[in-house]
C-alpha cells in the first residue's frame, strides 16, 4: 500500500469512465514505484478542499477533467503555459509550498501526431492551413497547439458558428471562423483536419464529408472510443493518411506522472494494447 504522500488522483464529476487510472497504474508497475493513482470524484464545490490537501502534502497532485478544468485554473497558485492562454488546467502538482497547474491536452495532441505521422507539420504544410471541427475545450487546446507549430490559417468550423467566432477573436490572427457547411469550400487546400466534436462517438455518424479534401490531407479524430470512427474509416477508404485519438489520451498523461513520481514514462505499444483491450477493441 502506498504512503499517503505517494498518491496522485484524477478528479472530475463524474470520473467513473476515466482510463487514466489504468494508464498511470501501468507506469507505476512498470517502474516498480510504490505509489497510487486514484479516482477522487468531487463536485466543483469540493475542488478547493482537495487542492488544499495537495498543498498539505497529502497528495502529490493529480489530473483534473470535465467539468472542473476552468475551476482548477482559478484555484492553483502558479499557472504554467499553455494553461494561461487556455484558461483551463488539467494537471496539478505541489512544489515549493505552492500548487502548480498546467494543461497537457495540446502537448498530447502534438505528441500523438509526431509519433504516428512524423513530418505531419513540415514547413510547406503550414501555409496550406489546418481545419479544426468543433469549438469546445479540446478544440481550444488544439487550436493553440496548431498555431504554435506554425499553421496558418487555422480554420475553426462549428455547428454553432458564434462559438467558433469567439475562439477566432480570442486566439487571433491565423484563426478564421466558418460554418460546418462552408468548411467544404476551404477544404481543397487543407493539409491537416481534426475532429474535436462528439460526432462519431456513436460509431455511426461522421462530422464532415471528405469529398472536397486533397488526398494527402492528414485526418485526425480525437475520439478514441470507437478507435476507428466513421470519419477515419471513410478517410482510410479514400487512402488518405489517418491518425486515431488514442495516442492523445496516452501522451497527455506523461507530464503529470513525471511531476508526481519523478520518472518520465514512455508511451509504448504495450500500453496502447492495454487500453485497447479495456475499450473492447482489438490491438
Ligand atoms: P469538449 O470540451 O470535449 O471539446 P464540448 O465543449 O462539449 O466538448 O464540445 C463539443 C463540440 O461538439 C462542440 O463544438 C459542439 O458543437 P456546438 O458548439 O454547436 O454545440 C460539437 N457537437 C456536438 N454534437 C454535435 C452535432 N450533432 N453536430 C455537430 N457538432 C456537434
């Protein structure tokens, strides 16, 4: 049994379906560390108490998931980039008597693509631009990550165009808001497209028709259950390059584990297979 000071958590409301305990449990066992990673479901009113327990050293830190990422941003003592730009924190840790927070969603998104499609962001592709479907929390982290890698323009297409417009204003110059219908018009030159909407989780519907996209456009979905979404299946049929969303989940977990347990863990095929089995998919 781990000492109380060797514990990390995932909090949110609810946290029942989180795969994070499986990921961190795998790394703890792999590195033979006497630590633990536990679900701590709390409603937003309980978040400050949980964070105080981290400040007292009862926890090493933890992950914060929906719907608490914005509340966590307001409660930590030190906010690190890119959480500052996003206004949302998904990883907290205790250091020097203060509670630190960052956001690793964008890093996980980029590391997944770097690993599974090396060169996806090579310079000539920047100027062809990227298209982000959706304007929720995940889209925000991804838009900032794409900007950081030099993509311009970054089109943001959302069912509720007003939300896409708000993001374009907030994140500035390379971002352009469009409707989902108009996304087919900008598609012909796009080098990279990612789905951040929930469309496809049912395994039946795709968020966009790929007819207008160039054959070499990389198609990415951040949904990982099902792993092969209808969007990815369609892209694969057209022989377009595809990257699924599981790696984003795995890579976004790396910095937290390193902060808490002092070891930088690796995202391996073994870990991927473990999560795929849990999802009921064939590795
Ligand atoms: P997250 O924080 O995980 O990104 P979210 O904030 O709930 O999740 O965002 C979900 C995204 O999926 C939104 O962009 C939403 O579009 P709206 O802003 O118009 O609600 C998009 N979405 C959900 N269901 C959709 C549907 N049936 N068709 C198109 N977009 C959909």
